[in-house]
C-alpha cells in the first residue's frame, strides 16, 4: 500500500488497510528496538 496522507491527525477517517499498515509498521519498529 502507498501511504497518501501527509498527516495522521485522527484514526476515524482511516481505512482498514491503512490501519493494518500502521500496526504492521509499529510491530516492525518494536522488533528492531528489542
């Protein structure tokens, strides 16, 4: 998925695909930090 938003100001307007992308990215960053 290509991220098309400039800012993340709220999550109500996000699609399921965008939310999954955010969570997957957060999981990857957490793994790097461990």
